[in-house]
């Protein structure tokens, strides 16, 4: 009889730990969802570029795959610099975008 109660107690503890982990994961997802929502709203209002400069190390924009036609010499120049040429192209475009909004 004692062994049965002990097993039930252990089982309940395991269930509670699992529920606590699930609750924590749900809170984390909800917080992330709110943050993403705020970033999207700011992007729609044009405030995002100011936030990007303040959050330089924290902000990760949503990436969207596109097909882009570039001049061969421009693409060769970016590729010649090594890995990460797409990131460098993106940074160059973002810089132009930010500077365009300032003027």
C-alpha cells in the first residue's frame, strides 16, 4: 500500500513538472508574439528604422525570399568578398533605405 502511494506521488510530481514547463513555454511564446507584433506595427508606421539603430544587436527582421536581378559585375563584387554576400547586399540596401528616410 505504501509503495502504491509513493508511486502515485512520484507520478503527480512528474506531471506537475511537465505542466510547469508547458506553462513557461506558453508564456515565452506569448511574449515573443507580442514583441513581433509591436515590431510589425512599428514597421508599418515607419518607426522601425529608428528602432533598428537603437537595437542594433537585438533586432532580427523577418526575412523573405525574393528573386532579384542584379548586374553581373555588382554580384561578382559582393561574392568576391567571400561568404555572406547576400547579407552584405541586404545591409547596403538597408543603409540606402535609412539614409533616404532621413533626408
